[in-house]
C-alpha cells in the first residue's frame, strides 16, 4: 500500500463502517470502495491530501493541510477532512 493509499484509507475509515464495505487498491494512488449493493467509488488524492473521485476529478473532502504550495510540507499527513456533499466540488 502506497502512502497515498494509506491516506485515502484513513479517510475512508472516518466515513464508512469498514465491515460494510470492501476496500481494494488499484495502481499506486487509487482506492476502490465497494458497498454491499456492489456500487463502487474510486478515490484518489492530490498533493494537499484532498480526497477526490477518480472519474469526475471532483474533491469530495478537503484536508486540513495548508493549500499553499509554499507552506506545504511533503511529509505532513492530514489529521481530518471536511467532506463536501456528493458529487463534490
């Protein structure tokens, strides 16, 4: 599991009951969440730790990291996210 996928899974754990979903990894930066109905959501993240839907490239949740490239620490990991209503922004 890549660092990006670890970050995405950390977000997923804040949003879903893990026993009710299936989590699969794709490539090095995508996490696929599948619910009991078989509906899938492919998630990735950007350099700021925001969670994005792969297909639409819309942000579903904004991380608490600075969104200024001059202030961004590449080693920083988000501690929380602000979720946006689906389909995101």
